[in-house]
C-alpha cells in the first residue's frame, strides 16, 4: 500500500561523492562532470531517469566535513546518497561519520547490496560496508565508490524503494 502511494513521486536527492584524491585535484565541485566522477554521474543519471531531482557535492575523506555536509544537504533534500569511503582502508571514514547521526538503521539495504554484489563479484563483496538509515525524516544511503557498485545500488535498490522508504519514514 505504501509503495503504491509513493509511485510517481519525485524526491530531491543529494549525491555526495567522498574522494580525497579527486577532491585534492578538483576542489569543491557541484557537478560530477567537472571532477571526472563517473559514479556520481551514474547516480545522477539513474535518479533523474526515475524523475528525481539531484544536487551534487564532492567531499574529501574527512569525518567532520562528511558529517557537516550530510546535515547541510538534508535540510533541503529528502535523501542523501553518499558514494565512496565505505571500504576498509584507514582513510575510509564515511560509515564512521554517518552512523552516529542515524536515528534508525535500515540493515536490509546493506544485506541486499552485499547479496547482489556477491552475484557480480563473488566473495570480495564482504569488504563492502554499504549501509542505510534515517536521520530525522530523511533517508541516507552509503554506498561504495566504484561505478559498478553505484549502478547496482541505485538501479536495483534505491530507485525501486526510495519512495517506499521515505513514505515509511514520514508516516509518523
């Protein structure tokens, strides 16, 4: 019933790419084309094709900057997709930045992402810390930075369920 109600709805989504190397080269950017961000381009293209509006920001792997930016964009967006910084290296801090801000987690998102990823890349999918949750009445998705991971997460999980997720969050 909730899923049916959300069909055809347009949502504003903030796309945040976390990449210190790209940020060092290009600085702040409001377009994935301006900073050679293939994953960001894919995310925006898929969301746009589904009728959603997007804003884009490029960020370094810095916990405080990620926290501030997520809170900033969620003041005007229904959802945020944070792409990158979800791996296991010391500089991967997206999960550490976002998790303390969550009021609820959506464990099924990460579980399904890893299952679908396993079908494509095998056991290396266990290295992904993809996750999702709720901050106030906004959805937040944290996904790996590779173009294939971005395409998988957005086309097979986020776009099909975004309206359903937001409807549930805002149900009260």
